[in-house]
């Protein structure tokens, strides 16, 4: 079923002028000492907010920040985000001391046409993550219309992403949400060959998507620590590398699923190894990992192999680093893959914080077709799973 877009909402008779439009945004940004460290997600929300402001809506913005677990943790306050949002939006943004009740209702009532108010952290209330009906109703009282622009939380059935949506008569997906869905749909219905690059620490964290993409992708290239669980499955020496012994059989099933579908799974053919995961630790490049050493990055031959596949692909999906990306000496494989994806002529979709950071550091981010703001949500979507935050908008 189709998801209604923001243009359709704005084109309705009467539009949104003077109406309270509740926008679920993803403003979960790093804040330290009251200062926003990275405003990427705030910037991503601006197109939708600007369109609503220009249409005369009274814009009520809601988001979570961190994991306060139902308590009022000052470190998780969205107040610094309101200041940054005002700066980037180029107009005043008022701040409500709570997201429901009298503080929120008074702040929203005071909004002029084209005005913006940011509510305090949704997760100060346990009812948000529990999708509590009473909490959802309290949020809905602030809305004449609802717009979800938070793809990063679309895989969560929370009060602000699912519970309150049927309680609002008018609802739509924001511009960022629509862009995410359009580009990730390309992975589900790709131009071929489709190359999927998956990295990260544990097979257990990405087993479902590994199984799904083994059947979907023409080539599945695995990196990060989870590659060593696959290598253990094949009887390769892994030294002291992180291996999930209880997931060896699962890794074997992924390999079998790919083979049955006529697809290829690529694993590292050489490795950067160290004896400790720390800055300055001595490293060496090896074909087989010796005893007492652990794999910390894919080696240059593997990076070249994966880059060759990127050059052949028509569609690329990449999520997760190829090594211990946080340490410079262990980040070269991830950087090489980032350059290869950026330089490929393929349609490319990159998700996950480390993968996006690697692309940004190459200075080639503009050559990526789409940088996804939703790590977990994008992984569930490319599996073909229904996202509660998207399903709630369908048929609106």
C-alpha cells in the first residue's frame, strides 16, 4: 500500500496554514556539555520543516535523544538541539519543557503560523517505548496532522511512530522518509548485479540480514570481525580473533543459502592482524592468521577484491566497517571500500555510522547515491520486513 507524501498533505483543500502539524523527527544527535557535536541529522530534517513553515503550519517537532529509560536525565535534554535547530532553520524555535501535558500544550498554543516548537525528549516517558495508549493519546492532542520524517526509528513500534498515528485524521511521510524509502526500495528491486557489503563485529547482530541478502545479492562481501566466524566455518585458522563459536553453524547456513541461489559470498583472503586492539599496536599483513594474533582489518588484497566487485556492480548496498575502524591503523580496509563504492558507477546506498563516516573522510560522499540515516531501520527494510512506522502511514 502506498505511503502518502508531504506534497499530498500540503495540496489538500485548506492546506496546513494555521494547523498544528506534529513532526516526528530523528534529532538523536551527540550532545556534550550542552553543545551539539554533529548536526547531520538535524540538517536532514530541515527540508520537511521548511516546507511546513512556508505553508503556514504551526510545527510541533518531537524526537528522542539517547536512552533515558523513562526518567528526566538532564544529559538527554533536547534543549541544546532546539538552539541548533533554530540556527540552522534560520527562525526562532521555542522549547517545551515536556512533550505532553500542560507545558507542551501551552507551548504549542503559543505558536504563530510558520512557528516551530521542539518538545522535550519523548523517552523521558516510559510510555513512548512501550507504545502506551494513554501516552499516544496525550501526544495526539497536540496534532491536527501528523508527519513522520524519522526513518531511523521507523522500525520501532513506539507511541510517536505508531500508536498516535491512527489518532490523527491527516498524516503523511516527510521528505526525508520518502527519500529513504525510495532509495532502499532500489536494493529490494535492484539493477543487477547487486553487491552487498556487510561488516561489523558479530554474526548474531546481523544474522537475519545476512540470510536475506545471501538469497538476494549476486555477491555478498563480508568484512569486520564477523568474517572470522565465517572463516572458522570453513576450517580456516582465526588465531585470537573474535569468533562466535555458537554461530558457526549459522554462518554455514548463510553460505549454503547463497550457493543454493547461485550467488557468491566473498570472505577476506588476507588480513591485518595485531596482538592487541589499541593505538600503536604492532601489525602485520598475513594470508592466514597465526596463533596469538587477531584480525583487525581486511588486508589490501581483500580490499582490492571487494573494490573490483564494486566496479562491476550495478547496485551496491553497504552497512558496517571492514575492521576496527576507530583505530587509524585498522581503518584502511574500510577506507578502501569507501573509495571503491564512491568511485563505482553503480547506484549506491550506504548505511551505518562508521560506513558513512568512512565515506565522508574520503571526501567522496557526493558520489554516493544515498547515505541512509537509519542503520537498524535500513537493515530491516532491505530484508523485506514491514516497518511499523511506515505501516502506520499506509492508506492515509
